[in-house]
C-alpha cells in the first residue's frame, strides 16, 4: 500500500508540474504555444479547466500523502521501521568495546 501511495504521489507531482507550466502567466509562459486551443474552446474555459485541474491534483496530493503516512511499514509493536537503527544493533567487525572505568 505504501509503495502504491508513493507511486501515486510521484505521478500526481509530474502531472501538476505539467499543468502549472501550461497555465497562462503574466508573461505568457508556455501557454503561448497553445494559442490555437484557446481559440477553439475559448480562453476563459481553458483557464477554468486548468485551474480546476490544479486544485484537484493538489487535493489528491494531500489525500494520498496522508494515506501514505498511515500506511508506513511498522514493526509488530507499532514502531516505524528505521533501517539505520536496525543496522546499528549489528556487531561491527573489528570494533572493540570501550574499557570500563
């Protein structure tokens, strides 16, 4: 489940980047190359669609991020798995213990 959430987050992020780049900015941005689609559908309808798509993807990103947080892999005790902590409990070859004082 966690891996699925991470894949969805990456997919939504890429889609959001594309939609934000297509939107009209003060300088025209990349939307200047899509002028023919604005003439067909109308500038306002295209802007409304892109704005709604941006808000939808942002909401989806929040929901999937919360789902990913709840589906983190856990131990039986309910602790979050920390690979660094698991590795640090293993004996290190060549390491000596500190002398007792």
